[in-house]
């Protein structure tokens, strides 16, 4: 078990054969986490996280960790989900695109039981794209796959002419629930969703596990526009809605296994980003970038935004610049923050 407090970087080291090899040193923890080796047999302690997660995603077929008596976290190429093992079948949350075969291998490491129920958390294909794979697996096992989704997700799939398998069990209330064998799963649609309009959080009540992909990436900065969120207007409210639920482990679809400290960090970063962006925007007003020779005002807006992005990135660098994906992700994060402070 180790503490990791070093910057993500590539260190070129001389190999024993006289050639060169690349070793990736893990990113700084956002919550001063305690890291452990992953285990499919031992439940990870609350607040602990899996060590060397980046390298494991690159080098291993999947990462598997027990997070409850019957609940498991699994990650393949930076996409994470969970599954619950019942007495007669397995409940799988989402079908991350292109990862079905590896998730099945992870499930088979734990149980020979078939996946008998699949949840659609929200309609983004990167989290649902392998649903045909699970329908086929259920058919091979001779079972009818339950596909469960909130009404908002079902309606969105219909409106967007989705070709993915349709849900056959629809949760019609904003706060609803269903049984999977002896487990109660609660569905809580966000009152005002930020990530996308059908976003929600799912709570495995007895297992005390909360699942809401793309709300936040535990132990990481927000990645690429807060995981390609539609807006930040209600982001803080969504975080607080999840925090109010009764859970010990949070799974966000990317990143590590989450704790309440990850929510505290996310809200602190979000507030710092919003404050810095608001300040710089006032110091860099639109009129400063008017240039008649461009013959279009879109150029003025882009020039203003480029300056705001550069300045905010440097303002926040002392506090956050050593953390996961800072320079890669901040332009898209700040773009969303500009929209937020520019409109509200």
C-alpha cells in the first residue's frame, strides 16, 4: 500500500537490454488518497482507492475490485461500471462501448451466472454502445434480458431514433425503484440535470453504492468539459443531491472508486473555476477584441475566449496544475465556465 503524490509524467528509463522503456508515474491524488492493490475477493475499505490506475488501464485487460458483499467495480480502458451478483443472475450497470467481451471476462472471474438485467444510466452511446452484446449473451444463456431505464432516457432514445435495444422496464417517477432479486435499486433523476437532460443517480440500497457516470471522475480533475457535460448551471446542485443519499462508495463511470471527499474536492474546484473565470471575464471585456478587419464578430468572441482560457489556466495552475490531465482538460472546462458566468 502506498501514497502517491507525484505528477503524471513519462520518465524515460534505460532498460536492461540497453534499449529504452517508458514508465508512467501516477498522478497526484486530489484527496490525498490511500492506495491499495485491487482485489476481487476483499472489499476495499471506504475512502481507499486502487493504486496505479492509469498504468493498469493501459496494461491490463481490466481492473476488478470488490466494493460490497455482492457488488464489483470493473474498469476497462478508462471506462468503469459496476455489477451485482444475485443468486440467479447478474445485474449490470450500463454497457460501455467496445468493452463487452472484457466485462464478461471480469464477471466470469466472479460467477458463472448470466447477466439477466441491464441498466441504462443515461443516453450517451459511449456508456450504452455494447447493449446488443448483452442481449446476445442473454439469448445464449436462454434468459430474457431485463433492460431498465428511467422514462427520460427512454423518451430521449425514442426522440433521437436510437438503434440500441429498447428498455422493457421503465421507471416513470423522478424518484423510483425496482427489485433485482433481494436488492433494492433506487433511481433518482436529477431535479435539474447538468451533464445531459436524462442524467440520474442509481443507488444500490443494501450495498450502499451510488452510481452516476460522468457526474465526476473520482481522484481526478474534471476531464474535457466536465466529461462532455451540456452545461455547468446545475452541476453543484447535482453533486449535493448525490451527497444527500446514503452511500459508502461512489462510481462515476471514469476515474477511481469515489468517496465523499471526492465530492468536496469537486465542489471546491468548481467554485474556484467559476470565480477565476468570472474575474478574468470582467477584466477582458468583449469590446477589447473588436477588430474591424476581421469582418465578423465571431472572431472577436473567439479572441476574447482564447485569452480568458489562457489566463484562467495560469491562475489555477498553482493549486491544480500538477493534477491529472490539467493542461489537456482545462480549455474545455473553462469553455463551459465562460458560458456559465457569461449567462448567469
